[in-house]
C-alpha cells in the first residue's frame, strides 16, 4: 500500500487498519504536516496525527516505511529550511516539530526500493491457454503459478530526475556513470545518506524552475515538479528505464487519481493506492482496486 502526502489528513487511518495484516509493505510518501487551508478531512491536532503514524512505524518496523517530503525536511533540517523552506511552514510550532523529527530521525528515510514480482492471478492462469505442437489448445493446470520478472519500484516524495542525479554525482558521489542505477540498493542507500548537515542536504534542497523563479533545471527528490521529469539531459539513463518510480508531492484536480507514464506514477495526495503484481495496472487507487476485486469475485 502507498500513502501519499498526508498534510494532516485522516484518509490513511481506515485503509491501514483494514490492510495492515494483508499487504507486505505500507509506504508513506512524506509531508505529514502543513495542511492546506480550509480543507475537509483534517485531524484536530496535526502533530498528534503524525505521532500516530510514527507509532505505527515503531510497532511495524519492517512493514511500514516512512519517507520524508519537503514539508518535513524544512522542520527536520535547519540547513534545508534556510535553502528551500516551503509554503505553509508553521513557524510558531517549528521548534516542536523539529524536536519530533530529531527524536525519531532513525525512522525516516528519503527513498525506498521494493522489488515487486509480477504474478498471474488464479483467474488469469485459468484463462491462459497454450498451443501444443499438434495445434490443440489446452488450459494451464489450475495450480500452476506463472511468475514474471520482478519490477523495481522506487518510492520517494517527488521523484528523481536525470538532471538531479547527475548533479548529485558531480558534486557528492563522483562515481562512474555506469555504476549508478536507481534500482541498485547501494544507490538508494547513498540517496538516503544525503540527509546530512552538509553537501548532501544541499542536494536535497535543490528546487526546480517549475517551483521557483530562481530554480534549477529540475528540482531534487523532495522538490521536483512532475513537468520536470520530462527533462532527459544526463549522460545516461542511470537505470531509470529499468525501474518504476512512484511519488506524490502534488494534489491533483478532483476526478484525477494519477499521472502515469511507462517510467513513473505521480499519485494524488488525498487517497491510498495499491500495488498488486497480479493485476495489469502497476499502481491503482484503493477504491479502484477494491472495485476490481469485487468484480473478480462476482465472476468466480
């Protein structure tokens, strides 16, 4: 399950209660604070809402992943705050929020990699047929499982662009280009290690031209705009053509659930999503997923 920008909303609670013991992983994409003004469905106490998420993580260390967004980082890091503090920052509560992130820094990360196998559902297996040499058509055995190669899913708050990865490599890592792939666990760990008090934090604070008049060509992993993901001027793909990125960072218009290409999905920040290797879609809203499961059951 994937839970995008919370911003003090309560939409995550019921799905987590329902699916906690069902799914393999629950990934929060960050931005737990700084609610939008005059929005419905908000917790009465924004900090308590985030503390419940932190407690969920502490009670499910392996299952729950907490990523940071730009609206978290400008409380967690003074350096980030000065370089790239976002709108709606609560200056009155800044110290309290900063202390919460400091006390729980071991629970948060910047990026997460998950290998998701593509497995045919029982219905898909039963519907599949194979041609024999004599042109006779036979169904696959009911108990035969067909598993396809795993797809590397890379989760972050705003997604990674080629331009930003090249900047990070030029200024921090200094690796040969052919050693960088976003589906490599070592690279994901390097990205998480950027959350420091020095040059790494400067890379997290990169804001793009779509979000600032003074921005760079694209923003970083906490600030990139979805339109900036079309910029492809880097020495090679850094494995982006072999992974599928999932990020939030943007509230879509009513009626829209996601912006999706072959390489990424930017999901709406007001509902939960499901990744299930047995269905055609790479990621689907929880509402659509449950409707699809009901349709499958009705056909059985």
